[in-house]
């Protein structure tokens, strides 16, 4: 079901957010592309904007910032994995060879979070819900539909996520080099070597996939709005996919499936 009301199980991708150079321009772009509604939030939360789709939270957009004296982080989408205890998750991440990028912080009454990098360099977040579980709508046009780790070392990454966060990798029949990432018996994401369709030297990263009604027409609209194409639309096992870049440089994927409305 696309509407989510129950808390996400630990290890499951539960939220994505964008760190943008121009927050308002990003809000306008994704409003026009996906139909999101969102506005700059209160100063006490750094202006963080929770965007909604049909009245339910779908993704966050914020102005990028970093520690004083340090370079600003890249414009990018971040995948957050659910945890029951973010402090324990941080300890497990460090113990498994990961690096804490932003230590545990409280986000008002909504939850607690950290940002980390796995041993291959892919950055991700961890979210412990209080009042906010994460995405309230998924798997429908305009919403998050898939999260995939593209990594320079699938063996090292697989060991790390299983040890630190309980994400179990498994091979997928007929898809050499691709792994599902599982919580219990449920597939919640994927993992593969850094994809051949990405530029040489692309570092490890989590890719955010959004569902759309029609991949080709959405790519056309994105280009007209100032975005660019990394990989033109192509057919794959799960549907039709494209990898794109928004006008500020954040890379994400679009996918439509045969049973999309």
C-alpha cells in the first residue's frame, strides 16, 4: 500500500532529503516536477522543509550547511535507514568500520538522527522516530519507490550493513552482481557495483528512486526546467528507468512500472 502509517522496521529506508544550494529554487522545481507541496521551515530547525504529496510527508529539502570552517557538503539526496535506538546504531556503525559524519542529534519532538558513511564511502542517515516515522506515502507517482546502494565493494558493504543495521544482502537470480537488501524476509532496497551507466570514478553512494507515471515525459519536463540527463530512459526488469540531475546538481533516478496508473 502506498500510504504508510506504521513505523518502519529497523534497517528499512524510511526517509530521503535533499541538501540544496538554493532551497526555494529546489522547492519550486520539485513542486513542478512531482506535485510536492512544501515551504521553508522554522529557523530553529534550520529552515528544513518537509514536502508533502496529497497531504502526506514524502521528502525533505534543506539549504546545505556544514561545520564552520569546513567545505560545504555536496548538493545531494540522502537515504535514511530506520533504527529503534540511534545511539546504539551509531556505536554499531563505528564498530563495523563506518564513519560518523554528523553525530546523534535531536530534531525537536519528531525524532533523533545521525549521518554516517559506510566503509566504501557511501553516505547515509539513520532515523529514530519519535512523533515522525518518515515517509507517509511511497510507491506511487511522485513518491519514493526504491533505494539502492551503488558501491565500489559489494562484499565489504554487505558485511557492514548486516553487522551495523541488520540489512541482509542476498543474490538475485538472473541478475549477476546485483543484491537485494533485506529486513527479515522483506526486500527493502538493492545493492550493486557502481553502475556502468554512471561516469567513471563515481564514488559509492545511495541512489534515490522516485516513481513517475511516464519516465520519458518526466525527463522531458525535467530538462525543460533546467535539469539534465545522466542516463536516458531505458527498459529494465522492473520497468522503465532514467538517471537524472536536478538544476542544482543532485542526482536521482526516475522509474515507471507497467502497472503505474
